[in-house]
């Protein structure tokens, strides 16, 4: 059962956490939900092979899990962990771990804070070829990725002057077989001034990051900037920024990854529920554009974003998964599920189903030690009522490598050399949940992802459709049955189809 714990609670897991953070944890409410999932599945193509080599299999899954949420004025904790044991009729048994954990704490009021995250997940090694399907054995194109981030920082508001922040961040990314092994140390200094006169404000920052990669020489990034915001009215404001940057990697494009940059733009906020921020500028790689728009109605929430930036795959793994979709649902479900902790559990469960059986809600990430210029357009929309929830995600991502392909030759032996010099992805995902009655719900998910190499003649397409019926047997016990259809095609051959059916029993304790 769900366990809610206040400051007078008996000793338990939350109390152990409070010993680690004694100052902010005293007034924290805890929700602890242990659970167990039992699932029996059948697939007609367990190894995701072409139809002539397809082999069927029965899969038994045992998955104990723990969800933990802590909420207080000075401490926020979220943990979603599961261990999954798979027993196959015709293959050796396997197991996997999945973890998403984060915490934010204010240790010394108005001064000392700490933020931390950790994750364990299965990830595609290559964007081409078979992709991960929840519940199926490994296809040879996947590995486990572990990420950690620890960031203590000092932040204080100086009255009539502004806010100052000094932050240190330690990040690590590692994978099975040492395919990826990276850690970085970053120091950031941020200053933001109080509004003056008619509301104009300023900000300044300095950022330095040292990165150690097992496959590369040490790299150092430095960036400094200043910015201004000038409001023309209660709805419109102009923005501008300028600075210098040095990425520190050895570029293969002929352009040094350093120089001055600038941007100008504006912010439109016609109401508290609508905001649009846009800008254009120039960096060492050329003209840049950005867009960040949000629109909230009673039952509908939209988010539209466009960005251009230099990034790496380890940096993408360190981002919080499906954070945009989770924020949209959180805003919409506040009236339906007033309890914030119970609402978070429902969001996790909904996104786990929407993302676990189809293409990712975001871009397909893959193993690489290269730097990329990434241009990404994403649209996420959610509609929620008391009986129905729909979430739609559309992504278009263009990645152009900025460093030589030779450093990835050992990662992708089955992929044509240089095929990832430039890739373009287009993907979409639609998830729908309908509460047919007080005890019965219907869930449908459809995902499409296309990955195209613009440097080699190759294009892969992935389509997954699932449909399921869930029935509450007891207050803490739910049974469901799900059908799945997956299809993969490629201009290089190796296409396959997979059909599966599963029966699941979920129990909370």
C-alpha cells in the first residue's frame, strides 16, 4: 500500500534519508510505494530478425519496484526504481535495472543548496538497426547506461542589488563494456540584477567545464556572457545577450570552435498561461535561432521549442527523460489529482507506458564520443479530463558531427563508417488513456521514428503500436492485457516484424 509519512513517522526508509539531510528533511511528507509486477508474454520474433529467421518465445517477467516521493519546503525527492528478471523459454535468463532518481535540498536557508540525479536505463548503441522494445531480450544494439550528477551551490539574494549563485557540478556517464566512460567537473558563476527603473534587468555568467573521456584527450570549455531584458509593456519585453565561448574540442569542420557570440530577441506574455520567447543571433558555427512557447488552457497544454546548440551524447543522457511531457501533465492534472505526490506517481505510470513500448518521446540517442551541432524542433501537447488523457509528441532533429568519425569506429562495428556524420530524425508518439469505468481503463500508444543518414545512403523506419485493457481487481491490484505490433524497415536490409501479447498483474504493498 502507499505509505504517507510525516515528521512523527516511525523509523523507515524516509528516516534514513532524513539522517543524510537533517536540516531540510524535518518537515517533509513521504510517500513510499513498493510494488511487484508479474508478466507473461509471447512474441513471434524474440530476436528481432528478418522473417525467415524469426523465432518465437515465451517470456516470464518478475519485477519488484519502489517508488519514493518526498515533498517539503526545503527538500524534494523523487525515486522510481525497478529490478526486472526475465525468464525465456528458449534463451538464457537476463535481468535489467531501471532507475530515475532526483533530489533538491536547501541545506542552509537562502545560502547553501544541493541538487543530485542518478539514472540507469537501456539505450540504443546505434540509431540504425533494431531498436529497444520493452520486455524483449537484447537485440545486440543496446547497452545499459548509468548517469550521475551532483551539484552543490551557493545562492543568495542581496536586497536592492540582485541574486548571486556559485555552482559546482560533477557528472558521470558510463556504459556496459566501457563503450562510454566520461566524467566532467563544471563551475558556474551567475549574477542577476534586480529590476531597475521601468523594469529593465541584467544578468551575467561565467561557465568552465573540464571533461575527461576514456577515448579522448582532456577537454576544457569556457563561456562568459552578459544579458539585458527591457520591458516595453506588461506583455512585451526585448532581450539581448553577448559574450565569448571556447568549446575546447578538436574540430573537423575547418572552423575553430570558439569566438564571440550575440543574440537579440523578445518575450511575449499576453496572460499568465501563455508565453513566447524567441531570439536570433550568431555563434562560431553560424546564424542561430531559438523559440520557447507555452500555452495552457483548462484541459489542454502545449509546448513548442526550437534550439540550436553544440552537444554530445553523454550530455543528452544526463538530461531528465520526458521532463517536458511530465510538466504538461502535472499542470493539467492538478485539478483532477490535487495530491502532488499521488499525481507524480500517476504521471510516472502514464509516461512509462507511453514510452516503454514505442519510440522515444524525444530524439533517439545513441552511443558516440563525438561533438554534434544539434538543431531540434519539438512539439508536445497534452489534453486531460477526468476520464481521458492524450499526449502527443513530435520531434525533428538534425545532427551534424563537429569532430572526426574515427573515435567512434570501435563503438559501431556493424554500421558503415561515417554514416553518422550527419543524421536527421523525425519522430512522433501518441499516447491515449481512457477511463471506461471506475475499474476499467483502455490504453493505446502509437510511435513512429525515422532515422536518415545524410552522409551515406541509409534510412531506417520504426513503427510500434500497442493497445491494452486494464482492470482494477482490488484497491492495490490491477490486471491488464496488451497487444503489440512492431515493424522495422531499412534501405540496407534487415527489416523485421514483431507481434506480441502480454498479461500483467501489478500489485502495490
